[in-house]
C-alpha cells in the first residue's frame, strides 16, 4: 500500500470556529486557520500530555484539557503556507475503541452524525491494520462498530 489509510479513504473532520480537527487510530490532527502572512515567530504553541494551548500574535485561539492523553514529546506543530497551523498529537491509547468524542474535555464535540462517521472510520482503519492484505479504504460498515467493533482476537484460526 502506497499511501496511509486516511489518505486513501479521506478524513472525517469536525468543524470548529477556528478550523477543524480529525483523528485516526493513532493520531489527532488540529488544523487552525490563521491570518495570511502569519510567521512562525507569531505563534506560541504548548503541547502537553493532556493540554494544548495555541496563541497567534498574542491572541489565544485554543486552550484546554484534551479529551484523552497523548504522548507529549511526540506532539508537533507546523505553519503551512503562512495561513494554517497544523498540530499533530499521538494518542496514548491507539485502538478503534478510543474514538475521541470531543477535542477538549468540554469543547469541540462533533455532532452525532460526524461522531458516528468518525467511529466507522476508526473501525475500518482497525480492520485494515489487522488485515494488511486487504484494502478497506472504500468499504462501508454497518452493524456493531461502536467501540471499535467486535473483537475476533480470541477466535481460533
């Protein structure tokens, strides 16, 4: 497979006043629109295991306790085309059952339909990881997929 699962299958974003966020089995991506021409030195970004803070030009954009824990020293941020800040956080718990229901503990929750689509996407990504010879990027899923879908790991092969 040449491209990561999310590149082949697309992402399920949750829109916010400042941009959007989305997730994969292993990571959470935060995309913040900033004024065109923003320079890296205008950005203050603090990433900790359970907290994120982003200010641009001294104006706070995003700050709070994350929905779940991340690996602090693997978090990164980049300024893209001087108009968007992309933050990438690595989840501590990396499985389909760990579908974040909001970015922060009490803010930026997707609507029920988007949340459902996020869970479907993570379940398909889990199937892809468990069955690398198959391509699940265009698959549809129905039935029991909440909390990552059924667990077949204890079945005899």
